């Protein structure tokens, strides 16, 4: 056994960190090369939807214009038959959305988008776990998506369940407890605030996950630093359909 602060233990810790850094670098390099090959193949076949080749700011503007049409009840009628044919060989979505799984929040409808426009990941509580992080990395590295939106919403059942569970100190049944674990930091940070705890926690959860996506390396962080990617947070108002950008 090594003492906690012994030279041997410090050496082992340093070696482990070095190996971990090397493996992470190697993995990111392989992923990026894989993404570049797919991107080159897609370009050789032509871009499925040229209108989706946007800057991060233009992508956000388009997203919000689509939401405005949805709110006003003037959503477009898309020709899905034509879009299906164009998308057979690939995709180039102009935005990725990390949304709650709530049946009342459907990103493709909320933003009046067609097939191949949005790359959507949905999980109750709209939080970034390893699977959603990997999916967002794929969208950015392989599909060249310029925008990620973390989309929360009011009256979120996952947030309310977390508040109830923490208040009663009673874990929910089955795998629902994993949602509580993921959302607990946002709820705990909101307990001392005046007003609606659920609303505070919902907003805090969105902001926390925006920050997580912005700071997760090596793919997402590099894209943000190079201004190839914008990561923002929004709140969907179930009563009106409007999305407010909060981060």
C-alpha cells in the first residue's frame, strides 16, 4: 500500500493523468478524421439543403423567425415528398436542439422547420449526459451544425418531480432517480430564491447545460472558440408557444 501523499502515489497519479490525456487526444483525433471523411463524401455528392449553410448568428435568427411563425399560426406547408428525396444521401441541419421529452414541446413544430433542418436530442429535463454530448459532438464535427440550442420549458414535470423528491428526501421509483440526480444541482441552487422555485430551477438548468456544452472539449469547446459554433439556451412558454432566449 502507498501512503496517500507518497512520491510513488503521486507518480502513479501523474502517469494515469498523462495516459488519460493521451487517450483523449487520440480519440478526438480519430473522431475528427472520421468526421472529415464523411463531410468530404457529402460534399462530393452535393449539399442536400444549401439554405442550411448558415453562420451561427444567421442560424439563430432563422430559428427564432420560425418560432414567430409558429406563435402567429402562420407555419409553412412543406413538401415532405421533395425533402425526403433530397435527404436520401445525407443531411446538413442548420441547428441542433437539446430539448425536453415533454409531448407538448416538439422542436420541429415550435421552430416551423422541415425535414433535415434540426438535429434533435430529447430527454426529460433537457440535460446533457454522455449520450447527448456525443450526439451534439457528431452534429458539430460531422454535420457542421453551427448552432446548439438547449430548450427548457415552463411547467416541466421532471423539474417538479425533482423538487418534490428533494423536499421529501425520497427518491422516485425506477430509473426516474437518474433524472433527479441530473437536475438536483439546478433545483438546489434555486431553493433560497424568492418566487417560483420551479421557474428558477428550470432557467438555471438551461443555463447550466449551455455552459456544460460550451466547455466540453475537445470538439465543442474548439468550435466555440473558433466561432464556428454558438451555444444558447431558451425557454418555451407552453401557453403561448414563444421561445425566449435566456443565455
